[in-house]
C-alpha cells in the first residue's frame, strides 16, 4: 500500500520545513517549503542509512522512522511556533505559480520513468531504458537487506562505488509497502518540481529579477543542443512529409545524442540526465539549497513588527531591551525564564547568524553519497564564496561538511577501480575535422557569448562568481574526461548550464530595458530558438507516448518465484545483460551488464569468460566456486548459442521461457 510511504515522505518534509522555520532561514513560504522538502528527505534518508547496520530496512523500521518524523515535525511546528512563523511569511506568487505548473508538468513526465504494462514493466524514456534497470537493481538490493557498506549487485564480491542514496530512499518506500514502480515515481514527483523551483528562487535571489529567473528556468527546461532541431528538416524529407513523420517512427531526440558520430551531444537535461540518472534528483536540489543558504550574506529574517502581534529583542547584552508589550512585561517583572524564552522565540536573528552555515554544511556533508559529481562542481564555488566573504562563520560550514563528507570521500577513493578517473581529451566529443567553435555553436548557440557579456556588465558579486565557476566548468569539461564513458562529461556541462543561465537571464532582461521594441522582438526570437530542440523532445514525450519494455510479464512473475525460493543474499548467475529478471529480486549477480561495469571503471572481461565456460559446459562452477543458482532465459540462450544444461543442475523454478536451476 502507498499510505505508509506517502506519510513517510510528508513527515520527512515536515521536519525539514519545521527546521527552516525554527532557524528562521527565510521569510518566504515557497522557499521554506522547497528547502524543507530537500533537507527533510535527504536528512531522513541519510540517517536511516547510517542506522542500517543496526536497523536493517524493514516495514517495522519504516513505521518507527515515520512515527519519529511525525513527532519531530510536530515539535518543530508547534513547540517552536512554526505555524505562527509560517503565517507571517510573505508569499512569492511567481514562485508559487511555477511550483503549481511544474507539479502538473511532472505529474505527466514522472510516471514515464517506470510503468506497468500488460503485466510487465516498461519505461517511456529511451535514455532510461538501460539506467532504470540498474537503479531498480540497487533499490531491490537495499530492500532485500543489502550490507553496509553496500556490495556491488552487478559485480559480486566488490564494494559498490556509486552514489546510491537516492536509490536507498526508494528502497525505504519499497520496504514501506510501495511497489517498485511507486517507489521510483513517487520520489521523482516530490523532487523534480522542487529542483526547478529552487533554481527559480536562487536565480531570482541573486539577480533580483523575476523576469531573469523565468528566462533561466525556461531555457533550462527546454535546453539541449541549440540547433539540433535542424535535423527535423532532413527527417521530414526522408519521411515524405510532416504528417508521415508524426505518424511514423520517431528519432530518439532532436536535442542531442550520446553517439560519438553525431555533432549534437547536449541532450535535454531532463531526458538525458535528471530522469535516467536518478542521483541528480537529490544532487541538484542539494546543491541549489547550499548555494541559496550561502548567498544569504549577513541577512537572515527581518524581525517581527508590532503589527504582527509580537515584540522582539533588540539587544544581546541587555536582557531588558525589548520592544512589544508581552516581552516588555516579562522583562520588567523579573521573570528571567519567560524573558529567555521570549528572547529565543521572538527575537530577531543575529545578523551574523551561524544557522545558514550550519545547515548548508550539513547538506554538503550528506552530498557525496547522493551525487559525487555535484561535490566536484561545488568545491570551486565554495572557495569563491569564502574569498568573497572571509569570516569565522565559515567554520560552522566546514565543521559539519568535513565531518560528514570526508568519510564518504574516503569511501570513494579507496574503492577498487581499474579505470582512469581523469583522462586528457581536449575538445570532448567533437568529431575529428569539425571546427571547435562551430561545434559548440551548434550545441550551445549564443549562451556562452551572452554569459561572457553579462560578466562585463555591472552585476552582483554572487552572480558573477556563479557565472565564473560555470564557465570554468565548461573549460574543464572540454579538456578532461571525468569517467570511462566520454559522454559522462555532460554531468559537468549540466552544472555549466545551471550556473550560467542566471546571468544569461539577467543580461537579457537588462538588454531589453535599454533597446527599442524591434530589438526586443529579435531577442525573444533568439531565446525561442535556443529552446526549440528541447521543446520538441518534451512535447513528443508527452503527446506521443512510447513504451520500451524492460521486463515482460513472464520475467516479472519469474522474479517473484525466485524471491520465494532463494535467500536474500544468494548469488545467482545470469548472462551479463542490463535487464535480467533477477534485478527485480534484490539478489546479487556474479556479473551484470558489461556496459555498466565498464563505466564504473571495472574490467569485467575475465568474468565474461567464466560465464561463457559455465553456460557452455566447459566448467561446473565459477572459478571462485561461489555460484548456487543459475538462470536460463531467452537472454542466456541468445548470448550462449551452445548453452548446455547439465544433468546435475536441479530445476527449482520455471515461468514460461525462464528457468532457475540449483548448481550441485
């Protein structure tokens, strides 16, 4: 049932919102909710993972955690006058409008991540076809009692070196009674609107312009390779006309492709990264929340006015300096306990508040296991912020950030990997013989020139810093590869886009204030051109749904049978495919999809040979002798045409063309 998982999410969000209110980190409703959802869900997930060695995931643990979160939310919202504070906050109507529109949009998009179709499971996003199986395997392995630290479910016996806490969050929902589909879709429904709302709020804050924030969000939502839509003309001609193209097979994306032979490589961020690579669902909101908190400067929340019905304390050294009848009477009566309580509850926050730094540091400390690449892009930005504001208050940021984060960084650095993490490759994926400037003009249009022009204009320091870091990330991603697969550099280009769009929106608004109407029309036309590719892809996704079957009905039923007849940690041998039915069981595999293993920096060739020897009868077991079960399904028969089922294999379960054997 979905009741417990939904209550868990709402309770975690209430704790986050209550904490934001208690600390008076913002004076606006939508900001409070967005920061609270991000911090509350991330914090609850992180704490449950830390406790998992003592309290492995189970329905009882999720129930206890939910009760604790409800209690925590109640205390923060009542004991610390959270409800009263909430009523006093202002409402950003533009941000609220965006929140509503984004929730409606993602209520159509999020369910396409994974859906039940004719008894099987499918995805409506082609870029998600390979990734959803990997993330599903992580979710089910945690729900089945994965060890801490976790072992790699697709490479038996090796520690997992992958940011997994987003999938752990889905495992909490799965353990609490959600289906695998609900555990993945529901989390996305919470976090996707939050991500874009936070981006709007941050942009509006550092540009002081709602128009600039609107432009930035629209460009981010519909971004991609700027001129990828030009391929549409060729496709219309090849199909014999637009009607024929719309009713026939559709190319994957006009906003870009991961194919090295293409000249358009920046796929729309939603379709290419955020939806398929689930770690960004937490990674990006956490980064945006951290930046929002650290760009607050010395200001926190304006003190309550007498019109708001409460007095406030103005002086730190004199406990009698109160304004407001209730507080004044407390001070004059000599009731020290009341005075202290009033001072705490209704006082204006100290201009040098530690709270933003402590909260930002805590969020940064949790970040590595949510999304490691987000840590990389955050480091230069933090260093820049320290340079802009050299203060002892940074100790309150680095304290929790290092205390929580360093063990996670050490976890990654000590993980076994046979592939280089940083490789020199100037020009990134630019095809040989293609002009560098022309290549990036096709992919980014005028975004970089406008960002550079914005830097030359007089703007706020935080905006300049964010843009500078974004451009440096762009340069770095054009020099080095951060992973085995070169297209993974898009994780860095994603933050280049995120960090430079605010100044692009701001520069556009400033230019339109100073130019005649016909120039403004031209500017709007140029903006539209930059969003056409992404708009086509997102519109097609919603209006002409596709279904890519990941597991058919027999595979789903077979997975349930396997769960019934095997223990949670039983090693099961399968072919190294990305959509094995065993991924739905949470059981470890000797070797999963070779592409995923390779992208994690692991050479799986030796194990591929061992699997071939076992399936084709040249070996009785794996070299390690650890296999207990072996699967024979259409995938194994296709990969190993000389497959031999030995007489010693004992049939344990069968569903259609799927069989599970016990190795003797």
